[in-house]
C-alpha cells in the first residue's frame, strides 16, 4: 500500500471482523462494541464494527468520524465484508470484488400489482409524468477517481444496498434489472455517503458468499468467502 495509507477497516458485524482478522482474538476477548476502534497488529491500520443495515452503519460511522473531524489515526475507510451476487452477472461464490458504486435498492413503493417502483422514479413521475429514463442516485467509491494499485487486481462491480435481503428469484431479477447491479449488501451506500460528507476517501471490498436469489442458507459459503477476503486483504 501507499506509505501515507492508514486504513480503517469498517465491518458490519463481528463475524466479518474476526473472519478477516482472526489474530485479533488473542487480545480481543469477546465481540467488540459497535464504534469501538481496534488497532491492528503489525501496523496494519485499524478496524471497527459499525452494525448491520444502512441506518445503524451510517449512524455509528457518522459518530466515529465526527470524533476525528480534525485529525484521526486513519487516512481512509475500507468497507470490508461479504455480499450476495445476482445470478447472471458473471460472478461466482468465493470471488473477491471491488464495489465501485452503490444505489439504495428498497427505497420506494410496492404497486397494487405487486411490482416495485424505486423512489426516484416515483418522484420523477410526480413531476413530469415519466420516469423511465431517470437514473437512480449513485453513491461512489473513491476508486472512481483513480484506482489504487492495491485494488487494481480486483474486479470492479456495482452494488445495491438494501435493508431487506433478496429472498426470491423474482425479487433478484427485479432488483438486478431495475438498477443494473452485480451484488447486494446492506451498508455500501451508507459508507460512501457518510465518508464523502466527511471528505475522507473510502473503498469497498467484498467476497461473494452466496447468490442473491431464492433464499437457501444451505448454499451459503460464509466461512469460505471470509477466508478468501482475509487472504486478499493480507496481500495488500
């Protein structure tokens, strides 16, 4: 990594944190509290667990960054964790990918026929009567302003941030087609939005643990995905 790069690895859960940094179990005796910064061994930066979902993650990250508004021990935020890949997007379980952009996927309305209309299209239709060509608001990683060398070998993807995970094949098709995205998680848009508000560079790295389609926990490969993510981050 660059000499002036001191990462804060931000995780949604302790499961992901300890999966990527198992060595921390030697000095962290139990789950770390949300928002508590842990200094990683061997000068590898810092880590924090901020909670699952857009609201909890955004709130805790905002509180943390406000504490270090003037000067903090880290220079960048790296959101790390697992995700689900939408079928037909060229990804496999176990792939470690770079998420360059995020949109919010479940903000909107369910119509009387059961279809979903994203909120930005609801608003556009109320103004001009047509929303077919209106793009969703995009939250961007700092990778879009130049990919660091240590991220350049990871496949770039587009992410969808949701508070309610996909559970059916029809929902997976609707979401991936509505937003033209590759993967689904629950915190990316919050991380990018908050980091940009505080003017701190941010990146997102995830490992695919499952396909975001008909919910089948027996097909999930969380441990394998976290093992792949741990290796990728260790190689940085």
